[in-house]
């Protein structure tokens, strides 16, 4: 089957398959984080997403057109959730230990014990729930989830937090959820970690806060990817960045490749 792809996620893991750059000939679309327009794929039979996020997959339109959409299996998704949660915890701890001293001058910073720090986990679903459980071994953890908490509960939690880690799915309702107002609630020297979706944070407002030096951030997701935007030139002590790799371990890639091959086989058998 002719496969069109907009992602390099499975490069090296799916040899022997037939790829095309011609959307008009594609029977399968292998999709990463970018959206596709079904109207450009007249022969499309299936869409396979290499991650668990659904915001860029046109599921409703695909269903109407008889195009099958599939995501990683439950077993593969568990790997994604676990590894992303581990990576988010890594970024949180990296932010909390951002000011420990200077090697060149042998100067040691006056810092509070890690156990006294407070981390707000914003969103307690498959990934956020894991992050909260893991971090409780190290820090004081508070949580906020729109399915559990009232909107009025958020502000005091943000104001107290030394670090906030975002685990909110993207939708029209969550675009710019963490906006200039919520960023202004963060206390001085607090940190914002995002391994969810960049668009839940207002880019311009974050730039202003980071440029002022008042807060810092660590992002694995961006408003456009690869990211060439306005925050790119901020110093790494203010804005720590990684290229959307929170879940990208070998086990996830191998399992996703197996899921994709099974998806192709099932389509061929229909």
C-alpha cells in the first residue's frame, strides 16, 4: 500500500514499506503532530497517528469518508504515558535545581530543601496523574483538573507553586488556557514545564515573562514544529527546550512500528 507521511518518528523502524510523496496516490497517511487535509487524499483508506494526541487527526471527517483512524495500542500508549511522565518529572526537578551554584567561582547557592518545594500538576489524566504520583516522593504536590476542581481554585494554587507542570489536552476550549493573567499569578523565580501542547500557553505572554527574567520555563512542545519562533533566542537558563521527545524512547518506537504494521495488515485484509 502507498504510504504518505508527515513525520520522521518511525524512521529506521519500518523498513520495507512503500512510501509516496504524492498525496493523490496515498492509501495510508502516517501522521505525527501536524494536521492533514483529507481533501488532498482522494484514495486514502487509513490514518495512523504515531502518538496519543487526537487534536490534529480529522476523525469526524474521516468517519464520514470511510477512512479508518487508528492510534497506538493500549500497551504502546502505556509506554508513552510512562515515559512522558518520567521526562516531565526530569524537567520539573531540573527547574527546581536550576540555581545550585557556579562551578567556575565555586560559589554555592543558598537554596531550600527539595522536600519543601511545591509543584502544581495541572491536569491529572493518563500522564498528569502519573507525574503527581511520582513527584510525591520528592516534593509537595498539588493538583488541578477541570473535571475535579472549580475555576476559582486555580489562582491560589498557581500563586503558591514553585513549579507548574502542564498536562492539558489541546482543544479549542484549552487554547491559550495559560494566558497572560495566569502567568502573572506565578511567583518570582517559579518555573513552567510543558510536555503537553504549546498552544495551551499564550506564546506572546510567555515571551514577555521570560524576557523579564521573572520566571523560567522548560518546554518539549512548541507552537510550530520545528520551532523557529520568538522564544527561540532566549537563554537556556530562562527557557530550556527539547525537540518534542518526551515519549521518544526505543521501546515506544518499536511498539508503535509494530502497531503500524498491524494496521496496514488489517487494512489489506478488508
